[in-house]
C-alpha cells in the first residue's frame, strides 16, 4: 500500500508538471521545446525554476545537437517535467548574451534558480541526461554500505534515511530540497543520497527520518538535522549552511581555480603548517574570526593553506609569503586588476587581530603591498623598456603613446624564445614615435596579473584607456599587424575581461590537477556499484553442483537457504516485527537484505 501510495503521488506530480507544459500559451514550443527569443528567454527564467537552454548557430555541429535535444526533451517530459528545454539562436538573439555570455557553440546550459551551469562534455542525450542528474542533485539510492563510504571519501554527502520510502511527505520534501539546492562553486559538488533499506540503515547507524551531512571538507565531521524534515525552507537552509565551510582548505593546486571566484572580493588567508605546535589554537581563533563574516554576502572568505606540504615555495610566493621566513603568517588579497596583496603591520593571531586586519583592508585603510625589483639605472636605454613593480603603474598610463607590454618568467623556455622575438619587433618599429614597448619579470614584480596567466603574455594599452590582450602567434609579423590595426587583426573573443582592463581569469581548466565534476565519473560510479552489488548477491547464496549426481560422490544436493532459520526460509512466514519493512522492498533488495555477507 505504501509503495502504491507513493507511486500515485509521484504520478500526480509528473502529470501536473506535464499539464503545465501543454497549457502554457505564452511560450511557443515545438515538440515540447521552448522557442526562445531575448524576451521569452528572460521570461522563462522567471516563470520556471529549471530551464535547459540550447544555444546554437547555423553549423553542422548545431544540427547534430538539435537531434539530441529532441531526445532529451522526450525523456524529461516523462521523467522530470519540471526541467523545461529551450533553444536560442545566438545569431539572431544577442541581448540575452550580454548578461549571460556564451563562449562556444553549440552549448547546453542549465539555469537552476537563477544560477547557470554549463555542460562541457560530448553532446549526446545519454551523457547530458547523466550530467543533469548531477546538476539537479538527484539523490543516489544507497544499496550497499560501501556506496556511502565511497562518496564520503570524495566529497561532502547529504544522506537521508527513509526505510521503505516513508514517511512519504518527508521523503518527497528531501527530494525537493535536493532539486532546489545550489551548491557552492568554490567546493566540489556535494552529493545527495537516500537509504530506504532498514538493514542498510542499521549497518550505517542511521536513524529513520534523519538527514545527516558528512563534511569531507572538515575531516569527515557529521551533523544531523534536528528540525522537522517536512519543512522545506528550514531543511534547505540547513543543507546550504552545513555544506559550506567556515574556512576553505586551499591546496594551492587542485582548488586554486575554484577559490578564485570573481563573486568574492576579498580572501583572508592563513599560512600555517598542520604540524605546528600552535596550529590548533591558531586555526580555532582564525575560525572564530571567520564566523563573523559568514553573512557578508560573500564579500570575504577565509582560507587555510597547510604549509606542511612539500614544494610550496613557488606557490606561496604569489601571496608575498616567504615559506622559510614568514610562515606562520596571514595575508589578504583583493580580486581587482592587480590582484592586490595586503600584509598586516604586525603579526596578531588572536580572533580580534584577524578581525581588525580584515576590517581595515576592506575599509581601504591598508595599502596594497607591491613586490618590486630595484629599477635598473639603464631601464630606458633599450628598445624594450625594463619595467618593475614600482614603475609599472605609471608606465602603462602613458597618455601620449600606445604601450605594448610583455610579461615573462626568466629561465622559462617559451618566455626566453619570445623575448628575442619581442626585441626584434621593437627594433623594427623603432621609428614609430607613438608607440613604446615594455617588459616585466612577473616572478619578482607585481602588475596587472593573475594566477591563471599563461606566460609569456602580451597586452596593449591604448591612449584612450582601452586595454586589449594579444592572443595571436608570437611572431614579428603577427604582433606588428595587431599593433598597426589597433588590435583588430586578431580573432575576436567573447571574453568579457579582454577589453575591460580587469584581472584575467581562466575557469576552463580540466586537467588532473584541477578536477571538475564530470558526467563520466557518475556513469563509471553507477557501473562500478552495480557490479559490486551483483557480486554480493551472487556470493550470498552458495550452490555446489557436481558433474552428475550418479557420477560425482562429492555432490551435495543441499537447500540453498539451509544456513537460515526455518522461519526465514520462506518470506511469507517471516516475523512481521523483525522484518517490518521487508514488504516495502523490491525483489533485489529483499535478496540483498537477507543474504548480504
């Protein structure tokens, strides 16, 4: 009865969502897909909580992807009608791209409660639907205890325990919270999970009706919700708060790109070894200070860098920290065009000291620290001027001449090769009195830089204040054409930072050192756990079979359930008190619950 009731409720919700799709006359559709123009695009984001938008233009890849979109819409219409699909022609509709730029075509993008998530994988319906499950936080069904253990080792997990999928209202509300939850982009994607087996719940020490958050980012610490699980707003607030750390852990490589979030203006960073005697006390006072700023609309976040790791010298140097002399210490950074660094006047590791330094930096009372070499006396004697941190700002603000800058790293192969080409370019254009060249060693000098620049890098500063980044080949002819055409000779880019003079960000890293949440991981996980579950079921009941009964004297023709108590051999005769939730499981779950090793 319980399963039937829950099934009816689910079918009613799906039917209601499907009816809404059909009755919506204000939004034109074709085969269920919204046909979006700029006006309908914004209107759809207001009306619907979840919209999968397909951005396309006239090319073969878009034509192929449209076919996959039809498959996706057909599947969602029956499985998850709350997600609406739409298509937008980027060649005709341009206003919507000003607020939400598109960097490649075609593109699939999910808008979820106002926040967008881009899909970067193979454009097939199968992969995109798997990715949608991740983006929508569809709870994972825990069928064996090891599944939860695997999840806890990789990310933060929000697990609910509803044996037999009851109570229904709490179970449905948990699934709704998972859909509406928008994760912190500075963290790895947390996973929602649900346990519906009483036996699995007992083995995991989970209480029926509970919702627990396992915090991977805080050494596996767990916290259980104490309120009413059927109250949507409170449960969603609990999940949002408990999946965000008070202090972010920064390993200087893996999450480097995540923590450099343009929505956060300031970073307060503690550089301290976890092996230091005073580490625990210092960390706790830093955490105490961080709690004061949790409701500051994401203006500042607190970060801990564990300096006990090897080979960190070159990384911490970016923050103006000498690993041998300064650690332990704290610094603040501001995400502006200089990626400004701030150093406290004196070391104060009390909560009051951390708070005072934070407030002073945010109030503009602390000047940014400029790392700079001493300007060489002959800096102006060459075709390419030698610029250092202390002279950089004045040099690029030359209102009489166009400035073409090169940023390089000494003893770096690509930089060393480019330096020769850059010098030849300056010599060839020596007669141009409205142009000046400069170079700066970014390993020891500060300027308009960010951690994600690939060196060597080039920029042109025009007399009207416009800044244009050079993206072409490192050759005399290509760079000369770029300068003479005012930047028009290179391929245009939709990067919003290119012409604003702002800091340069690159959030497209997908290598092993900078992992992203991938649909392929989810598909591998499903296959792995399904195989493990089959193996457990196969090993749960042992059968010994000889060649033939009359030929093999060792043959044992035993009942496969002999190891169980008599009343357990037949499910119809099971003790209803001992196996109260048994009838709420499907066949496979029954087998596993009773024969798991």
